[in-house]
């Protein structure tokens, strides 16, 4: 059993490319045919609308902790989710299955989804109406240079061990972690409106993290991003480009240095945020508040609402003239770059904030229909086959300005703080009041980075904060940063998206002095 | 589809163990039946009737340098998919680093099997619709916008390994949650809002009427909240707020890995009486409000574990690896192995005290009543310095009485310091969840000098 997938003398990856696009059921029907069967069954039983999504999700995660492979996992799942609209209410049923068993589960799912919609329809005060969209048919695949599932496991582990070795050699380091992850999501979708799409989405990324303990202080430093790391749409070339081993010593040394650094001072300060930190700032204070279902109050029970309303479109000065945000599910390398969303709407690019003015929202077909918006944002997404689609932030990016990071620093007054890489974050249920702590900061003196600072913590109000932006660095500093663990919905669903950013400067930001734990 | 019963699950797992060429093999199977309806003020928005399987295979090869091990999972439980997962795990194990310190897989353990609640498993969408209909009607009567969740879930878990360990159990969970607020997307800050929920092991224990009455009444009382300056207040934290704080300590505070690495507040302080007498925290899967899993990710038996007893720091929670490393008993809090993550207290219970609600309010005198906390996160793990926002109804307390509603505030406060400032503990506990996940059984508590650092 051990060698069923082994080939050519080296240890291959956990699947031979994971390609199953020609897959068919035991009965001989194609997967597309069976998705159509699911939709037909629902329509024959009385649905007003139906869509079926059949999804295969394969992942591989390798983690090296303190010099040893501590976590090696290769999950693989296959299932089908069927959504129906009946008498103005949605019903959704989902089950795991196999290729051979796919045909057997469909009648039960159609019956359950219809029954559910019928039971709930009397409660609808107003029927759900999906916005009208062009019927989608076609194929999409993430452009991939190097199929990550075909890279030998030994090579992947060697890459991680090299990064681990780079972080070793200092007794202050109590934890070294290096990890990479790859994911292949293949989806067949058919709708009762004639839509039929097939897409293969590939994502990859990794990270390193060093935790140091010295003088009673414990500090963490990460690269190229904190939390799960930095992922992009693509193949193993994404992981290679991160050069985890090249940055390992710096990460180690900065973690140790942070243990001996002063705590970042409080008070009103000019703050420059690096792109990695800005990505999460964008996510929390621009992405979620402009999701249409939140604006309509439909997420209020757990995640919350939004300070922004539909009446604010075109009027609210969300940021300064330097601030423009573009939503783009066609962006090269984005984690939410694909052919269509889970409503079957073609990916698109549109403005959310134009030179400070709030001009667009991110809504799927159901919320757009409810809001009277004729064209959705192609942002409706579900976690795997298992969940019904909800409105999601797509790739949302800050449009670059001009100049380099060093130009920004050089033109800033003494006492300015340059901070980067999220350590912790929190924002209120209406996305108004936020507080972030970064892993690292430097005080600016004489137009240069001077002393290292730990626990840089800033607090603000979303609109006031973006209006305090007086400079955004240029395209040479701009890049996409991935968010792989965005939780939303209840029960919570996880989704991925990217945020492009170049470092930006903000004036009069409230910094907190965390040396006493809590005081302003 | 249904949950797997013990015999069926063991049979499936034993077949994979038998097919394995590894020196040691562990197979775990999790099955979920989940039914939920989300709703907004216009009625149901999302719903699902869904099943989920997770079959996980862990293999270990023993060599001169110790065990090489890896894991792979399948979302389907047919034999062919399971064998494919076994093949992937065996491939991965070949590149794993040998672990000389790793112990052999644990053998047979005595773990009592548990069964799912049949009424919970059979609860229908029509019955959930009745809950929701009652909530929508009550909210509309007061011109409030309602949103919430009705959900029932049953799960089974089974674990079999080549050392003879065989454990099986099932749990049930039922929830009804309701948030009521004044209109508009930002209804909470311009108007009032309140949330209430009931999470129980069995569907017939869900307090639907109590949730509706509490959410509607509190939302009405919270209308037109007044601005308030941040600062340090004596606060009465309702159980949901206590849960949101304590759930941040499950791994960072009470886990053996954090303890070993020095980032836990317990590190180097076991035996110290750090907190007042009325602060006791345990992990208890047998608690009647939880009825959780009686074994961990390696099938090790799990019982009641005292982390803080009458204010004294007792011990972190462990798994087989960290118990061995630290010379402590294995408390059965491991996640599926191998993993870079350490053990975590997943069944956290703060022991109830003796104070009635009136006594809690009297203990506050002049301060704030906080019903719920939102988006709580760790700023600094050693002191468990946390930040988050109040939500769902915040009120002034004056002269031991609940007074006017106030606008939401952000807090930035060390949990360790807060627990040192507990002056009264309520006599009734409640199971609550929070945005960041995890559920805690906790009473309301009163504590001094809780630091609010900014307005909403």
C-alpha cells in the first residue's frame, strides 16, 4: 500500500497532479452531466431556480517545527451542494460522495433542498429575487507555472528545513516554524438558467515564524506575512518566489531584537504602514464594511453590520483624495481570481472608493436583487461544496500612488512610526472602531528608520483613518497579499482573497502605549 | 445518510489499520449532520441540510532515529477513498523527520461511549421555522430588526489504532440566537441593540422563549444609547462577555505548549495563589451543559482538569507529547497528531459562585453592565492582554441598579489582571459562544478597574 503513488525513485507529492477533469461516474455520465441531473431533479420537483456545485478540494500542508517535520497532511474531499429557490426562499442540501456514488445522492439532495425551501418560504416577508445576469458557460484555470502537487515532497521538506536552519543557532529562539501549503479546488457548476462552468483554482503559499524569549519578554517575527502566511493564486512558483530561507536569519534576529526593544510610545503620531499590515487594514475597515449583505443587516447576528449605508453611495468621503480601492476578481495572482463566482456570475473589476468617495459595494445576486442593484459584483462564494454562498470580499486593493517607501520615510517628521506585519487585530461589529497591533515598528529620525520598537498599537475610526492618509507609495512598492482565513457567516465559512497595497502614510493616528498593559 | 454507529465505524477503521504497511496506524472518523437556518428581518436568508465526513489516517514508521509520522484525510468514507488517504499518509511519513522522543501509540483505554440525542437529530426545519416566526413577530411588535440562527447538529467520532485503542462517542448541540436592533445597517450605534442566545446539548433544553424575551426587552431598553467617556470601570460582565474573554485563554493561557515556551501566564507560577478565592477554572467535558468529547485527538481519555482552583494555579492541560516533555500527567487535550499545535482546553468552565443578580448589581454600585463582547483578540499573550468591543446592549449601573444605555466602547485589558480583580461571581452559569469560536460555561462576574480605551 505504501508505494501506490510512488514513481521514479524520489518521493513524489501526495497526488500526481490531482487532475481529474476527465472524471466520470461509475455509470459513465460526466460530472457535468450529473450536475445537470441535480438541477433537473430540483426543477422537476418544483424549484423556481436551482444550481448545483460539485467540488473536489485537495490540499497538502507541510510544517517544520524546531527542525522536524511536525505536521504533514494531505486532505482530499469531494462533494455536492444543491441550492434551490422556491416561493422566494432558498434551500440548500449537501453531501460528500465519490465519483461513482454521485448519481445516487442527487435525488435525496433535491428532495431535502426543496423541502427546506418550502418549510421556510412562509416566513419570507419579501421573496428573495436574484439580480439578472448573463448566463455563464465555459472553462477557467488558474495560470500555473509549476504544478505544486508534482514537486517532490523531499524538495519541499528541504526548502522548509533550510529556512528552519536559518532561524536556528540562537538560544533565545524558543520556537521556529516554517510551513507551506498548496491547494487545488476543482468545481463544476450548473444552473437552471443554462449556466455551465468548470474551473480549476490553484493556490500556494508559505511562511516562517520565529518566537524569541529574552529578559522576560516573548516576541514573534514572521515573513512574508503573519497568521497563515502569504498565499497567492498560482503554483509552486509562488512558494519559490517567497525565498523563505533567504529571510530566515533576519526574522530570527528581529525576533530577538524585539525582546530588547522599547515599547512603542503612545499619543498622536504620524504612522506609516507597510503593505503587509495595510492588507489586513483594508480587509477589515474597507472590505467588510462594503459587503452588501452586511450593509443590508443580514450578517448582524454574529459578524455585525456596517457603518456604511446604501444612502452613502456617491456621498460618503470614505478616505482622502489619495485613497482609491478597486475590487477585482480578475487580478493576476489573486486568491479570489477565478472565472465565475458561486452564483455563476463572470468575474469583474469595479471601483469601491474613487479618490476618497464611496462608489461601490460588493454584493452577490441575492443581496443585489434585494437592494435593487441590477448587476452583482460577482462576489458570491461558498466554502467548498458544504456551504451555501454568501457575499464575500473579493480581491480588494489600494490603488498605488507614487514614490518609494524610502521616499515616504525620508519625507516624514521625527517621531513618525513605521509599522508592519499584523500581530493582533480587532474591529467593532459595524466596522467603525478598530485596533491593530503590529509585530514590529521603527521610529523615524532624520528621515531614516532609527530605534526598533515592539508592540506598536494603533486605534482609530475607519473613515477618519482613511481620510488621514496623505501619501501612498508607488507601483514599485505595490504587491498582492493573501488572506486565507477570512471567517464570515453563521455557521462560519472560511474564504480566501488578496489585497494589493503599497506602504501608505497616515497623520494624527492614536497610538497606544502598551508598556503598562492597557493605558492610552 | 446517518452518523456511523460504533460497530460500523470500528469495522471501517479496522480494515484500514489492517491494510496499512506502517509500523503503527491510527484511523479516526468524524461524521456530522448539520441543519441550520439563518434569518434577517425579512425572513430566512441562508439554510442548509448537510452532512460531512472526515476520515483521517495517521501512520508511523519506526527507525533508528525514532518515529516518522504523517496524516492524511478524506472527506468520504468508502474503502477506496480511505485506502487512498492511507497511501498519501504513508508517502508523507517517508519524508517526515524522525522523532526520537515520540512514544508508541497508546493502547486500550476505558472511555464510556456516548450517543446522540434522537430528538435533536430529528428536529425539523418546520420546528426551526416556528422558533424564527415567533422571534420575527416579537421583534416587529417593537419595531426592531431581528436576525439570528436556529441550528441543530449531531456528531460522532471514532478512533481505532494498531495498539488496540478503540473509542467512540457522539454529541448533540442545539442553538437559537437572536439579535434585535433598530433599523439601518448601523442600527446598533444609532439605535439600540441586544443579542441573546441559548446553546444546549439537547434541543428540548433550548430556551427559545427566554431568548426572544431577553433580546427584545433588552433591545428596547438599549434604545438611544448615550455617549460615555472611556476609562476604568467596575463592570458586571454577563456570561456571554465572560465567555468571549476566557475563550482566548484556552491555548495561550492553559495549554502546555504555551506553558513550556514561557508565553503562558502560568509559566513558572504553578502553586501560586494568583487570583481571589472565588476564581476557579476547569476543563470539564462531562459538565452537564457541555457533554463533550471524552477522548482527545489521539483517543486519550479526558476528564475534569483543574487549571485554577480557588485562585491557585494548578496545571496546564496536556497531551501525550507535552505531558512527557513536562513530566506531567496526560490530561487528554491533544489535537490530532502530528501537529505543530499544542494542547487546548476546549471544555472550559468557570465555576459558579453564590451571588444573585441583585447582589452582583450591588457589588458594582456604580459602573457598567456589559452583555456581550465582540471580536476579542490577544494583544500580548503573557498577560493575556486583550482588546475588543462591547456590543448587544451596554448600560450604566448606578446605585446598584441598571440605569441608562450607553454607546459601545473598546476595551484593552489584561485578562490575568481582570481575574485578580473579581469581586463577585454569579450563582447561575450559561454556555456561550463568541465570534472567534469556542464555547465556555461561565457565570456573570463583577470585576474592578476594567479599562475601556476608546469610543465606538
